[in-house]
């Protein structure tokens, strides 16, 4: 099946070779050897060999010159053999017509009418009727069309095999690309989960550590208050566990949630367990936003709170969240120690990557003043947002 075109080429080649060898054997097996016999043998030899200089299966593909030379040499010998009744190498011109039809191109279409006209060249010498000449010419034309059909079938099979091979190659590429995409997706998801866990656990453990430090300080002097703090720390640990479960749930199901309520809940827990003064400025109207945007804003807030306490030792924070027509803006300011050379740690670097992947920007600024203010500003574009609750 894969070599059908080559097999067809060799089949046509063999039929043409058989035709000329048969004629040549008849010439050479004649009863008398003469100059005329030698001339016919040379003529047949040239008709056999010369066209093959331009077409040979798998080697040469000049079909135009093959057709021209086949018609001139083979066709002229055919007419000569018909005109001379005493010639022992008489044969029809069907197999050469088959070969020329098989190798026909757009540039050699003129050969087809000549196959019909060949018998009319010896019509007068043999005194053939128009019907007889036309019948012989029609037979030649029929074999030419059979050759064309064989060429069409062979090329169709060849194109089909090439297409199958290309489809197999593309399937292998798709399989390879699919495996690569799956690998990249798993890696991206793993990185996303690691960032989620870092952001959530980092914030939660900072709150727990600060609360535990305060409780240890009160153990001797105010045991009742220390006990009360430990109870609240236990409640915080339970809330953190619930938050972790919510993260896992949200990773698999992007259900709609209120960003304002989540920010308020986050702020209330922060106030309760750190004792830090925190003020909020939140929009009155809720917007329905994508899961990725909502999660990114919450993680930026958590990281900003954590850094304000851990590195800046801040006692006051202010969070402002605003919606514009096309953007969501967040500002978290604190009165902690100013940063001489603001540099992103792992947490803020992760947050910056999250924000930039959504087409937004994140900026950290810190400066001297009375009091000194350190600010984290975040802006994320909103695409296709709508008022919360609208369908």
C-alpha cells in the first residue's frame, strides 16, 4: 500500500518494455537478415531506449520529453510497420498509448488527439474506411485514458499515504505537546498551591506567634487573661484550619464570594489576635469579580499585614479598597519603621507575580515623615465586571 505509486510505475515500465522486446524479437527472428532488418532493429532499439533517458521509475521524471520522443520514435515505427505488409514485427500501438496516458501532464495533453489521428496517416495506403481508422484511433485513445486513470489512482493512493504519515506525525507531536502542557500545568498548579499555602500559613502563623508571645508574657502576672488569650488562639487555629479547607475547596470550585465581606472578616481577625489598630475604607457597592482577582487581593492584604508587623513593627494600619470603572485599587498603609531600600521578599515577589499575571501592578513605597508611612499599592484591571448579584 505504501509503495503503490512505485509499483504502478514499474508495471507500466514492464508493459512498455514487453511491447518493444516482442517487436524486436520478431524482427530478429525473421527468415532473412538484411539492411532493412538491421534498420528496423536499430529503430526499435532507439524507440525503446531514448525515451527512457527522460523517464525511468524512481530516477528520472521528465514526462514531457518522454511523451514527445515516444510519439516520434515509437509512433513512426508503428506507422511504418502498418504500411509495409511484409514486416514481421507488426503490432498495435495500445501499450505505448497506455504508457503515454499514464505519464500525461498538462503540457502534453496534445498527445491525446494525436493518438486518434495516427491511423489516418496510413488510411490511404491501406485503403481503410473512415470508420476503421476512427476505430483504431479510438482504441489508442481508450488505452491512453486507461493510463490516465491508473496514474490518478496511483497518485491518489500516494497522497493518501502521505496524508496518513503526516497525520501520524502530527498525532505524535500532539501527544508530545499534550504531555508537555500537562507537565507545565501541573508545575504551575503546584507553584500556585505553594504560593497559596505560603501566603495563608505565613499570615496565620504570624498572628499565632504574636498572640502566643503576648500570652506567655501574661502567664505569671495575669494568668486569667493569658488563659483567655490561649482560648482565642485555639479558636484562631480552628479558623485557620477552616480557611485552609476553603482554599482547597476554592481551588477546585470557583464559586462567587463577596470580596468586601472577606476583607472585613480578615481585618476583624487581625485586630482581635494582634491588637493592632486597623481602619478600613471599603466601597459601598460590591462588584462581581473573578476568583483569581479576589484571591490575589486577599493574599496581598495578608502579606501586607504580615510584613507590617513582622518587619515594620507597626501599631497602626489603614486599608483602602476602591473600584473604578475598569480597575480595582488597593492601598495598605502602616506607621512601621521605614524601609531604606525597599526590596521584595519571597512573599511580595509572589504577590507581584500574581498581580502582573492579571495585568495589574504592585508598588511598595516607604519614606521619612511625621509619622513615617510605608504603603503597598495594588491596581488590577477588571474585565467584563458587573454589579454584584446581577445576571
